[in-house]
C-alpha cells in the first residue's frame, strides 16, 4: 500500500509503514491513501524512537526483588504523558507536541505523589468525636496528620496519622495505676494487696493510717479502697481512768481481806478464853 499526505510533485506515492512486532510495535491506525500507518508500542513496551510515529519500542524493565516501580508517566488515549508533581494535578493531558499541563491543588486538597489525576484529594479532618486533634496541618503535597486528644490513645493508624482513638481507662477504687496510658497504649491497673488502699487515681497503693500511733481512736477500719477513719483523740482521763479503777479495786479487795482475817483471829482468841462476845 502507498500514500501521500501533503500536496507534492512526487512521481509515485510513498510506501506505507509496517508496524513490526519484532520492533515492539503494533498498528494503531491503518494506512490510507492520504495518511501513513500509525504505529504504537505493544503492551508492556514503550516507544524509544518517535517522530510523529513510533518507529521502535522496547519492553519495560522488570524490577528486581527489593525494588519498586518508580513510574513517571501515565497513559491516556494510548499516549504516555509525564506525571504531575506532588501538590499539583492535571489540567490538560499531553498531546503530540505539548507536555502535560499541571496546576496546584486547591485549598484543603492535596496529592502526595506523582500523578495523572484531574483532581486532588480532600484533606482529612481530625474529628474530636473520634478522639482526634491536629498534629500537622494539611498542605498541597501532604494530608493532615491526626493524633489522639489528651488522655486518649490511638487504636487505628494509617501511615503516620491516627484515624480513631479511645479515652484511657480509669482504675477502680481498690486499684492503682501500674502503667500510665500513652498516645498509643491504654492505662494498666493492678489491685491493692495487704494493709494498703487506693481510690483508683494513685500510682501506688498507700499504707493505712495507724490511728493508735497518732493517739487517736479508730472509727472505721481501712479497706483496699479507703483509708482507716480515725475518731477523737484520747484524753488524759481516758488513759488514766482504767489504771485508777484497777488500783482502787485491788486496794478494796486487800482491805476487805485484811479486815476479814483480823476479825476471824480476834473471835478465835475470845473462844479460847471462854468468852464469846455478842
């Protein structure tokens, strides 16, 4: 087949190009009397010699283990166009004689990678109802980075940003805070043991107050969740009275015993003398 695509003074038409698969080519548009065959690269090939028409294509390289595809072009209408840089998006796709036209992302939108997209992504909102606050604000080339609110910890994370958080657990009375909560871990509680107590907010259990050591009466004994409750202080009468009572009781008993013995001895002497006094 032959063709001529422009007015000419040729004595014969030009031969149509052949899209040779051995050169990595396929036919995109057949030859006509007024236009040459239009060739394009085979699937998984890319053009290395193009001047209005691809003359030769090479197969894409295969990444080795430990490598990834660093793609800098995107395909549109069977053309490979240069990608837009992070923070920008495509306004117009490339043509045969123009490269891709890129424009910056609008406010509150972003794109963090090379792309062939017509629109940027909306920035993430750090929702307080999900226990989140802003750690780093959104920019044209990076999304918002969220973190847990104070006294919250992250339970779902995407890349470096937290997407959901819960409030730290509170220890119950009778427990102490064994390990304080962080932005990534919950509070760890442990039970009080022995003669100690905690209301749930202590970092360790405290020993019960000794009322006697403070010269106070004990009103209510301590538990694992509450301290000993002390009453009124001891007064001097309270301390001395038991001793005085005991002493007086002993003196009274000794006196009665002595008088009784004396009376018995005196009566015995009277009987021996032959007289009994009434």
